C-alpha cells in the first residue's frame, strides 16, 4: 500500500473531520479512499468506460395510477436479463416505494432505468450505478457441478 500526504487548510480539515465523524469512519484514510472510489467510478461512467454495471433503481409510485403496476411488470419482464430482484413496500393507501436491482451492460441498464422512471405515475426516482469489470472464469459451482466458462463481475475499485 502506498502512503499519500495531503495538505488542507484548517477550515477544510475541520469540515472533513466533522463529516467523517458524522458518517462513522474510523479514520481519514478510509474516508479518502471512499471519496476517491466514488470520484473514479463517476468519471468512468461519465466517460462511458464502464461497459457493465450493477444498479439500484428506487422510486415512489401511485398504486392508483391506471395500469402502472402492469406497465412496470411488463418493463421488468421485457428486461428479464437485467432484472435481478425487486423490493416493494407500501407507504400508505396511495403510494408505494420499490427498488429494482439491475445488472448488465451499462447502456442497457440506463435505458431500462430511464424508461421505468419516465412512466406516468412514477415519482421521486433515483438511480445508483456501480461500474463492474468482468472476468471469464472456468470452474464449477456446487457439489457435483460441471465445470463451465462464465463471467464473474466485481467492482473495479
């Protein structure tokens, strides 16, 4: 591991220390590493260098919007190769919140998320993309499984 020294003025250091204490970091180094990872991965996404990603798409929607539940279900089924799981909770008699986990080519994930958030009746949507890198590996899963070639994805940083 390489050591890096950073100089900051007193006001910035005080704000940084307040923030890392508030967020529960045990030291400045952990906080700086997380900030750098976020900065690097955001840049990778903006520069279209991340070919694959995993994403959580969270949104609030009206249970009473005509045919919205069916349109959302159709969208998920139409992107069954991307959709990993979803979680739903009712907020009250009218609104619910849902989080959909997607994994695949970044362009496809963004397209799916954008279509979902653009649906009439969907409100307060947010997408969190995490770039992934893939490596083809040859091995078996489970007892007595055949050895196969497939891709494992993991965060790059």
